[in-house]
C-alpha cells in the first residue's frame, strides 16, 4: 500500500513553483518541448515533485517525439493511479501520483511493444534523481 500524503493548497503553493503547482495540483499541461525532462536521457529515477514517490525510471523512458517525457510503464504499478478524464471533449485516462493525487499527465494506448502504453507526463510534475 502507498501511504497517502495530504496537504492544503496553501502548503502545496509554498513548496512548489507556480508552474509545478499549476500542472500537479490544478491539472495543467506544460507546453510541448518546454519541460525540463522531455529530452533527458540520463539514467535515474523520476519522483513526484510533490511528495517524492518514485513514479518512473529512465529504463522505461522512450523518445515519443511529442515533447513530453514518455514512459512505457511506471516504476511500480501501485505508485500511479489512473482515472477517466472527460475534459476537453475527449475521453482520456489521467495519470496521478497514488500517494498525493498529483496530476502527472495521461496514458495512451499507442506506446511501444512490451506494454503498448505511452505515459505522457509533464516534466513539471517530476523531480529527476540521477543515478550515482
Ligand atoms: Zn505525489
């Protein structure tokens, strides 16, 4: 079980940059190719910018050409939640941090072999920790 992390909007605002807060707590989307990690090829882990839960790894990252960090699987299935998202006149599957409900991005079914999944994630929701 993932331990839940709960904080008030005020506490999140104090901890995060305005961009991180908008994406992670208000379900925003950073503009393509503007994020810190879409082109990051270093080995390491991507943690939740809000609570530090390990969400994705460089091992599962691939270059989707979309301008957002893309992964074909999460680091651990139990660390991410998914939810049906019917905003913007589309049905998409939202990806959230299982511990603190941070909005991470969306998952699509056009990913590479092995899983066929493409987790399209905002850099602003992630904190990269380079492998030593
Ligand atoms: Zn989190």
